[in-house]
C-alpha cells in the first residue's frame, strides 16, 4: 500500500536520511530523494515534484517552475541542522 504523503528531498548534507524517514513514517509519509542527494537541475526537480505533498530542501534552488509543477505542495521547509561533532 502506498504512503498517504510523499516528501521530496532535493539535497542533503548528512550521510543518511534515516531520522527523516523514521519521523515521516509515523505520519504515513515516504521520501522521494533526488539522485545521490545532490543539487539537481530544475527539470529533474520539477519532474520529481509532480506528485509530492512537501519539498524539503537544503541548498538546492527550488524555483517557481518546480513549485508550479507540484500543485499539492503545502510545505517547503529548508533543512538546517547544527552539529557539534
């Protein structure tokens, strides 16, 4: 059975997205991760965003075209975590 929600991750700096996966699993959401977690082209992000409910971004440029390609998006948080290690 498919998850109720889908969240696009445009890019990330950490070696793993396990914390995000666990938190989102609790609300029946799955991650759609841009290849290699690297900043991707506008065309690729727009294609990945067509059926997501939220977009999580770090450094990637989420352009107007990407947002317009994702009519269901209601949240576009920027991720930022501080680390003392």
